[in-house]
């Protein structure tokens, strides 16, 4: 697995685990939502400063975005579509 794919995999896994949409992550990291999508798909070459911004927004060390997933790991599932119900 190449570095871009590993970063995208981990970004999506961590984002979904925290229940964040791409839009919320992008807002917290100060980047464009479409950029987050391209990173998750492994089609964007990410700078270190952008990795740091996304890691801060996810409250994880940058290293967590660089760990190669287990060979048997399933691709992270997306969040359910639609808005969260109002309370």
C-alpha cells in the first residue's frame, strides 16, 4: 500500500470513528471539504502542515495517519448519509 493510500485509509477510519463528516473535519482543520475527500481516496499528495492540521482536528498524533493497516483490515465504512436528528 502506498503512502497516499495509507494516509487516506487512516484519515477516513479516524474521522468515521469520531462521527465527523468530511465537512466538519475540513472546517476544524481549516481546509476545503473536497480536499478531505481527495485525501481519503488517496488521490491527493498531502503536505506535512496539512497532515498536522488534520491530526490536530482529530486529536491524534500525526503518526496515527501514517500507520499501515493490517493486511486483513476492511476498508473503513462511510458515515450514514443525511443529517443527524435534532434533539
